[in-house]
């Protein structure tokens, strides 16, 4: 039964994502971008996540709503699963993500991301890429669109981490934006590079905003420690409530 529900949830969410991508690529060139944003964050994504709950058995609990800023902020989010890429902009309803430039080259999918207004970054271009990213981010902020970034750069197995990349701090300092840490346990239910998921409650927790200090390394270390410690707490809570998820947690 768990296997069947997993596949039903997966088929549901990817069907609606694909459907939304196709519609965006057909009509997104001819309508205001704000319509594309509403289409996804008020239509396609809530519908996809509703089906994931009904058919796949994954519900979502949002903690720390009092810290959510829908206009001027940078969200530094843990990245464990594809799920947060679908969930974050349905919570931060005008949010815009930073993503690898290569992803925008994917036919249809990449074009839809560009039409939505996501910010591509060429990681191999160094300082030049950072400046281009800053210009693009400033435009989005002027449109009251918060920035969402995954500072590790790619999905991590629950219980693991790597040094956070400093790009988000560069933006925060230059655009004078608070950084809101975001912890989660998505990888406990939907592991990276997997279409199979477990049933249970995903938790996404927003924490008190932080203001970037002059000491870059000290700030990044503090932010990383805060996010990773909260993720560890969420992972332990998850294993307690859903013992089957323990197999997705990295062994220490």
C-alpha cells in the first residue's frame, strides 16, 4: 500500500508540474510575469501539493510563520529534496530562487523557470557571475520579490552538510536584506534522486531573521550551525514519530 501511495503521489505532482510548465511555455511569453507567478503559486503548486497529501500521504507543517517576510528578505534554506523547490514558493508567494544556469537550458522546464523570473547563476564565472546575480536580485527585490537560496548548492542527505557558499551573504550585504534561516526534514520522507517517498508530516521551520555582520566567515558559520542544529532536532522528532524514516538519515 505504501508503495502504491508513493507512486500515486509522485505521478500526481509531476503531472501537474509538467502541465504547468507546458502552459507557461505557451502563454508565458504573452502575459505579464505577475500572472505567471500567480498561476504557479496560487494554482499549480498548491494543487500538486494537495494531491501529494491526499494520494501520497505527505502533509506539510509550517513553523515560525511569524518570521515570514513576503517582501524584502533572503531565505537561506536547507536543501534535501525536490519537495522544497515546489513548496517554498507556495509559502513565499512571490519568492524567486537562485538556481544553476545550466537548469535554464533544459527544454520547456528551463524556459518556464526563466519566464517565472528565477535567477540563474554561472558558478564557474567567478566575480562576474556574482555581479550579474546581484543586479538580477536587486530588480526582483524592487518588485517586492523575496530571494530564496540553498546555500549548500545542491541536495544533501539528512544528517549531512557541507560548507555554505557565501553568495547569499554578498547579496544580503549589498541589498541590505535580513537573512531568514529555514530548516526542514523533507529528505527524511522524499530522499534526493528518488521517486519513492514515505508517508508522514514534512516540517518546514522558519527562524528569527539574522543581520549579516562584517565578519563573513563568522556569520556563515553561525547561520550554518543554527540551521543544521534545527534540522537535527527535526530529524530526531521525525524518527521518533515515523521510525521507518530512520533509513534515510545519514549514519554518524
